[in-house]
C-alpha cells in the first residue's frame, strides 16, 4: 500500500482529489429554503428516510480501527489549528502539518456477492455483485456514529416538514446550538460548550465531504466472466454548505450558522416519493446510531416481506416471520466490522456473542424476538448465516404503515400455490439446520 505525504494547510487549499460521477442538477428558481428549526420533535410516530439508508451503511462504528486510521489528517489538522491559536513558530507548525496518509485508509468498501438466497426464484447461472463504498475526506476521515446522530437530526427535520406541510426543501437552516441541544437530549453529548460546538461543525463538514459510491451488476456463476453492465452512481449527503451571512439562491442571506443544501440524489428521491417510512415508536427507544441502523434495516426487510406477501405464506405454514443473511453481509449492511475469518474469533460461539451484543437492545425493546446462527459452507470456506425473528409487536407497527385496503385484504386467497411452494422451498433451502427449523414453527 502506497502512502501519500500531504501538508495540511486548510480545507480550501488541500483536498483529496477523486474522480466522481456526481449527479448534478439545475433546480433553477425551484430551490426551496426551509424555516430554521428552534427544536426538533423526537416523538414523531413515523420517520421518512432516503431509500439508500435502509439498503446501505452510511456510518461506521465509533472508535473502530478503520475510522481511527482514516482520521490521521483530521488529528493533524486539529493539532495545527491549536498551534496557530497558541502562536507557535512556523517551524513547529510545519513539523506537525506534514503527515503520511494511506489513501486506502480513507475508503471502506462493502461487497455483497451471492446468488440472491432471499429470492423465491433460483438464479442458477448468474449472481448479483454489489459494491457500496464510503470515501472519507483527507482532512476529516470516515464518518462514524457521531456523524450519524448529527445526520439523524437533519433527517428528523426533513421528515417533520414532510409530515406537517407535505413540502420538501432543498436547503435547511440549522444553528449549531440547536444541534448540540438535541445531541444532549439523545445522550450523545453530556454538556454544551465550544468544544461540543466544534464537534458538530466538524461533523457537518465531514457529511459534506464524504462520498458514497454504489455499483451493482451481474456475473456468471463460473466466476470466469463478469457483466460490464454495471449501474453506478456517486452521492454525498450535503452538496453545499452556506455559512452564516452568505447569499442563498433566492437572494436572501443565511440567518442560521448553516444553510445545508441536501444532495441532489436525495432531493430527487424525496420529490418522487423515493423514501421509506419507518415506525419511530420503537426506533427512538434504541440509543446508539448503529442500533437505529439495525432497526431501520429490519423494518425494511419486514416491509418487503409484507409487501411481497411472503410473510402471509409463513404465517399460513405456521412459521415465524424471519429474515436471514450471511454474517459478513449482515455486518456490512449496518456498518459493523465482522470477526476475521481464520482466527479464534471466528468460532460459532464468538459469532453468537457478537450478534447477541448487536441485537440485545432490540430484544430488550421488543423489536427482535430471537435470533439463530447457522454454520454454512461458502465454497471451501466456513461461514455463518444470521437468522432474525422480529418481534410480533414490531411487525404490527410495520403492518400499520400499509394502506387500510391492504390491511383488510384476505391475502391467503390472492396468493398462488406456486408462490407459496416457492417461499417454503426457499426457507428449507436456506435453513438446513433441522433444530433451528423446528424452533421457527409456532408451538
């Protein structure tokens, strides 16, 4: 791995250069600017999330090795800023401002390559290949759970406006103090002050400068050829930051600390109803951002099973509603680092402990009823399958998000025998451990 020597000067003078296919849209005079929120409503019963957020991880585990390695430039910048504030000599500043950065440490890629084992149809000759990459900025590093909490406040504001007025704004005004107050309410920060305000400021800059890349295609099952027809796009969360006093597109000046221009990809999705609604009744009970991510993912997985009517087939067959994933794919979906293969930490007992730690807050809050770990073979390698059984209370909250017509429909009559057989066959194909399979049937 090559290392690149970089002299830290300022964000505007030195940035990591990358080639992007960033979606650029001209909104002309249609740019809508939101009122400045003085407080945010945590008691919302429903939350509107961009579709990408229930499909991919956007924030990594706090204090993880990957995040720590990516923050070399950030720590050097903080040290340099402190020296400048203390009027250090040029020699002292130069000594601290020259660092070696491993560019690979600024990128985290999650790969999901399988033959779609959650599908009711077999893809015998073609496998999906999906990559999701997070590219951190040289001066800010990769985003972690703290940044996730800051973004969650922005999402709550977007969702609140949508539910109250039916409007989506391109630019949202925020004061640092309001965000600090909300983070204290959430228990993320313990107090307010200059240091906490700087954390928020740096987090917003990190949200602006982090790039997410999605790539998806198909490959042949013989591993010899890969399709060149990949769908690829890049996005950030915030496309532009307007500082206080700056002129906005409508000619007015920013009255808050920030005017945050939401990325065009998210704008287009919201304007075209490309968002996912999650119940906030259970979500607000879990405190960590990774915990909220897990809740969002389970909501999405169960929503899909209800929408596709698989869940009604399971109920008719006396099987508890379930979702399963390869262990590494599950960890990747929530931004968690999996245990390393080939080590003592990759034993089944260790995997159970790891998943137990992740899911315990959800078991305590009746989001998850139980889970199982099944040992499997992926080629010649040993791996594990995580089988999650959501709690009945949580499934009912998701079911209530559907229309009254859908809720009142007798779904058993509208499902074909062929589809039912496909769902049961898929379960038996994936849950091969008879002891686990027996436990999945209602007593």
